[in-house]
C-alpha cells in the first residue's frame, strides 16, 4: 500500500510541476491545484497509513489514525481553495488588463 | 499556548499603575491623538500634552524611592523558556532621562502648537512625536538589553517619520533617509554587540551585566563586542565620522530638531555609554576608542559650527561638538569625569533645546535662518534676543550660566593625563574647542541681533505669540537657576543619576561657581578671550575654511557609498530576476531538487525502513491506476482547457477516496465539497479566458520541463516511500486522550481544530476571509464580455436555466441546508464541523445561482456577504475572548450536557460557537467569491459582446 501512495503523490507532484512551468495562466492554476493535492496527501501520510480506524473516540477501539496531520490538512484544503480562487481571479484580471493570458503578461511565440 | 498565556498575564498587569505603563502610555496616546485630531486642529496638541502629563503622573509616585537609591525592576513573563522577558527598570539614570524626555517633551508640545502652520497636519505631527517619546522612554527604562534595542530601533523609525514630516520637500526625505540609514545601521551593529554581550555574560538583564565587568573585560570577545556597541552609540550620537546625518536632519520642523537633535534622540547614544559605563569602561580599548572619537568630534564639530551660515546648521554642529564632549568625558573614565558627563547631558539638553526654539522663533517671524541675511533683530524682538543670549552664553560656557559649570568640570578632567607624553594634547584640544564654542556662540548672537539694520528679510520681524516664548523662558530660567545655585537645584538628580552610572560610591564633587584660581579657570578664561578674538578675526579664518570646506563634506562620501550600493543591488536584482515566471519557477524547483539530493547523497541512508508494510488490495491498485491515468491525461490534454478541468476534477475525487481509505473521513468530506466549489469557480473563470492554450513552448523546452517534473515527482515518491516505511513517534496520544475529557468531543480532528489548535483555525479563517475580500476587490464592477461560442465555434444553448434543473434545485435546497446543519452540529463528535458544513451550504446556495440565475437568486437571498464574514470572525474571536472573562487563556473551551425535552441529552460546548464562526466565514467567503464572479457573467449575458476573446 505504501508503494501505491508513493506513486500517487509522485505522479501528482510531477504533473503539478510540469503544469506550473507552462507559460499560460490556466495550466499554471491547474498545476498549483495538483501541487496542493500532492502536498495535502503528503502531509496526511506523514502520520503513516492507517486503515479503518478514523480518529473518532469510540468504545472498544484500540488504535486510531493520527489526528494531528488530519487537522492540519483539513484547513490546508480550505486554504488552498482560497489560494486557487485568488490566483484564478488574478489570472482573469490580468487577461482583461493585458489582453493576453501569458504568465508574464506578454505574448511569446 | 505560551503566547495566549502571556497575553492573559499582560492584561492582568493593567490593573496596576506601573513602570511599563510609563513607556506604553505615549504609544497608546499616539493612536488617541491621531483620532482626536479629526475633531479639530488643536485637539491633537491638547491631547498630546495630556498624554505626556499622564505618563509623568504615572512616573511620579516612583520618584521618591528612586531618589532614595532604590532600583525598580518590573518583570512581565513573555517567553521564560527562552529567557525572554519584558523587563523595565527605573534607576537614577533612567529617571533623569525619563524626566528630560517628558518635561522637555511637554515644552516642545506647547511650542509646536504655535510653530506649525495651518497647512500642517497636527494629528500626524503629535502622533509621531508621541511615538518617538514612547520609544525613547522605552530605551531609558529597559532592563533587558534586547528590549532596549527594540525601542532603540523604534526611535530610528519614529525619528524618520518626524524628520520627513514635510514629505513634499526633497531635503526632508533625503535627510530622513540618511538619518535612518546611519542610525538604523548603527542599530544593527548594536544588536550584534548586545548578542555578544549576552553570550559573554549569560544574561540579557542589565543588573547582571552591570555586575559582570570582570567577566566581560577578560573575555576574548570583548573587543569585537565593544566595537559593535560603540558603533551603535556613535552613530546615534552623531560622532565623527558618522556625524553628517545630524545637519541633514535639520530639514525637520524646528520643534523636532529641538527635541530629537538636542535633548533626546542623539542623547540615546551617550545614554548607552553611561548605561554600559560600569561594565565596559576602564580598559585601554575603551579609553582610546571613546576618547579619540569624542575628542575629534568635539573639536571638529566646534570648528565647523563657526562657519555655518544657517542658524540650525550652526546649532547642529554645535550639538555634534557637545556630544563629542560628553563622549570624551565618558572615555576619560574617571568617576568624576562620568559625573561631569551626566551633568553636561542635563545642561546641554536645557540650553540647546532653548536655542533651537529661539532659532525656530527667528525663522518663524522673519522667514529666514540665513545669518548672511539676518541682522539687527534686537530692535524688533528684544525679548527673544534676551532669551537667546542667555542660552548662547550657557552654550559658550560663560560663568553664572549652567554650561560653565560642566564645562569647567570637563576642563579639569582633561588635565589628568597631562604628565604623560603627549598628555598636553588633551587639555589643549579642549581649550581650542572652547575657543571655537565661544566664537560661534558670539556669532549667533552678534550677527542675528546686532550688526546693523535688518534689510531684505522675507517678513517684517516682530515678537512671536506670547505662549510660544514660554517654553524658551522656562528653559532659560533653568539655565540661570542651575548656573547660579547648582547645589540647591541640580545636585539631587545629578547625584542619583551619577550613582547609577558608576554603580558605586559617588566621588566627592563640588558644584560651585568658584573653585579658586586653578588651571581649569585659566582654560575657561583663555577660551572666552580666545573666542572673542577668533570672532573678531573671523574673515581670514573663513577664507581658510572656504578652501578646505569641500573636503569636510562627509555627505559626499555617504552619497557615493549609497550610489554604489544601489548600483550593485540593482545589478544583482537584474541578474537574478529574469522577468520570466517560467524561468524563475524552473530555477526554484531545480535548486530545491539539488539541495534535497545533496542531502540524500551525503548520508548513510537506506531507502527502505523496517516498518511492516500494509498489503495491497485490488481496489486500491485500481484506484491508483485511475488517479495516475487521470493526472497524466490532464497534463497531456492541458491545452484543451475544459477537458483538462474535467480530468482534474476526477483526480480531486480520487484524492477524496484516498482520504476515505486512510481513515480520514473529515478530510474526504472537505475535499469532496471543496472539489465541487473549485471546479465551479474555475469553470466560471474559464468562460472569460481563452478556451485553448496556444502551443508556445518549443519541444526542447517541453522536454526539459518533463525531465525536471519527472525528477521532482520521483524524488517526492522516494521521500514518501522512505518516510512511510519507517516507524515514528507521534504526539497524537495527548490529543486522543484529552479530546473527550478535555474538549468534550469524540471527533478528535474537530476538537483539535476548534479547541487545541483553535488559535490556528482563527488565523486560517481570517486568511480565507481576506482571500474572499481580495477577490471581491478585484472583480467588483468588473465588466467582461464572454464568448457566445464554445471552442468549436458552436453557439451556447439559449436556454441557460433549464426548467427541470431549476425546479429540482429549489426542492433540494431545504434538504441540503438541513444536511449542512446536521453536519455542523454533529461535527464535535462525528465527521463534520464548521468547515465542511460551510462548504456544503455554499454548494447548496451556489446551485441555486447556477440553476436559476444570479438575478433570480440575488432577489431572494439579499444578504450582504461582507457582514456575514465579519459576523463569523466576530463570533469566533468573541468565543475566544469570553474565556478571558472566566480567567482562562484565550480560546479555552468549555462544555456541558443539558437535557432537552423530546430530543434528549444534548451537549453544549463553547467550541460549537467557535465552529459557528468558522461556518459563517466559510459560507460567506465562498459565496462572495463565486457570486461576484457570477455577477460578472450575468452582466456579460445582458451586454452585447463587443468582440470575441480567444
């Protein structure tokens, strides 16, 4: 299972990095979204993998998943939404002001 | 926790009248004054006066014991584990300076009220002045030296604001920047010195440092530490060769010059010398460094002052010279010299503040400060002339005035090395400086008030308003009082201040005008006679000065250095900033990769650890395949933006499933709802953006990016693998054990969010609120015309709100809201909570907008989202503050179980109120963002598109 998680996070990171290196705003926004997926997963699994024991206190349960990374990631998801929203609106505004959607505000061929 | 706790402690301390309040009052007062100035021009002046009086009133109960020799130390715990406390100290030296700062400050406040013209913003002036006053008080009342340094830098900053008060004038801005650069740079050196000092002594507390002279002076780091500390003191006190900022700071309004550049700010440097005197002085290094600097400054300043045509320029160089004198006295290092140094600090503050004020009056009433134009004012303003003459006589060291007493003590002290080889140099140079001082004082008086009739003045001169002269009169009266009856007036405060400088018994000293016919008196007489002669023979001297004038301009050197600095930093910036985000991101990622890999290769590192692995099941393997496939497909299809977005959504859902698999139901719910909102948002934006990305990168560039992306992804995968195969220690047990008994909830993740780490959550919802408001600011009143066609040139469907969807969404709304309420309420015990419930509500409402159109929905939900955001933050903060009222740290939660009829037992936790705040912020910020993007849309539907944006 650990291998699968490593592969998922690795692929998400690779896709994120590639898209973040593009020259137009839209792919860069997609890339940032990928990177936030990767980072959120990364943070979660720092508490190691636990299956079938969510950190909800109940009678008769012995082990729980680490709640701390989960709490961190929960707010991180919401914050990354805020960031994505901000960046996409910024891209929109830049497109309107500059007349193109290149990340540096200029056309390149 | 530590921060929350100390905030609480600090609040408790407010109940006492205490030392810290003396320094804090002006800071609070600055805000108050800035606010009351809106009510009327003069309110600011009255307010500032009241604030200074209040600080004085808080200080006064402590004065009696301080005079009796007691040292007050007030300690407020801040970060005790790091040895960082907020500590204030009041001893004789601190008291002397605090009194000078507050009393002269009061006079300046009165004076400035008449000095400032109707065009000047009084509120801003007095607010800055109080900021400065507070910073200065902070320096002189600090026990912890790091804390002292913070106030030290605050004086640099607030004096920057004061010097550049007339912002429209170029010279003000240049002067202010120069003062900040020099004194701020010195502050950095001082920080280094203080850190070394703290290392040497093992404490940042003054009481420990002052008692550790032996340890300090025998330490190998003594010399570098001393040099750094002295750099701080010398730059602040405008010692040669850092003196040039002071004359340039004369661009400030004259009340500022009178306050900062005579009585307070420049005195901070000599205060530091006095404060550190017991710990650092007494070594050859101290003697040579401080003496040579002081002596050079003394003579140089006095010499240049003779040739300045600007009244304030003359006073500025005279100030430099007198500061040199004080520095020299501390450098000489005998106990009596230190007493003389403290005495001269007092005298100089009194006569120089009054002279600056007199110069300001002259400027105010004649329109010029140029001594080549000014003359014969005696006839027009005899009262002012008399006041200026007394103060100038004191500056020159004429008997019966206070300056004479300390100057004569100074002359006497210069004689102690006279029997050494070259020992005659010191008294000779001192006498020379005395001659120059008499000459420039005489010039000030003779040129301005006599010397023929005034011709060509911009204004017809007359006496200033009555109250403008009062501060000068008070100070001049003090000059006389101290000068004639020193033992009865200044002796007590001098004694207690000098005792705390020496940290030991006071040497026998006799404050009297007549000490018999001794060498010091001879030197005084030579200075007086020589000064008159020098003034009479000033023409040949001036001609000589004319020739070497340019060489003495240190400002040119500074400008040269600054120019070079700008040039090279510009070059570095241009070399690093390539104006291309792509290249910067590439450099950034490559750098991180190289950094990480070097770390890997350097160590004895096995890739796989010894933790037992979980078995792979087929469903998980399939899901992994789907996620990987969708992610790679997104990249391949990224130029077809709509398709890429759909694929991205699939990846997001896959991530949510990963959260489900690994026991994180809260995360899965959050991810799911965020995914919906994100996709809607990007869709809205995509409508206005080009539907396709053009092919812009060359194949080479794309291959390069593919390689670096693969390397980055591979490294992260390896890193994750390495971590996951290793055992680890967690701090989670604490949360798991205390969640139910301490936080009253079984959902540990939610309890962490709203209770254990509530402070973080409060910060996070604030960030979200700000993002929402920022987006609102960007799209408000934005009018965009979207395309009427899709990427394939097919026209959009005219029926934008299908009836079936509209009807269903309306039916679903109550249900969705019910679900979100349920999620909110159960969050403390089962997966859910404010974040998730907020997102679900937002999605439910956004669906109405999508299905029924913005206008239709806006009419039915007319809520102003700004108010809801504010309400959410308010509720969350109030919940935190409420715990203060019960004497608990910020955001301590409490809970109870109550029995409701029908429903049964029900838990009520204060954390639920906090979660409600979170909920409101999430709902309103999300809606604010989406609705306003949607509004842009609806306008584009109504407006005729002018041209197609591709």
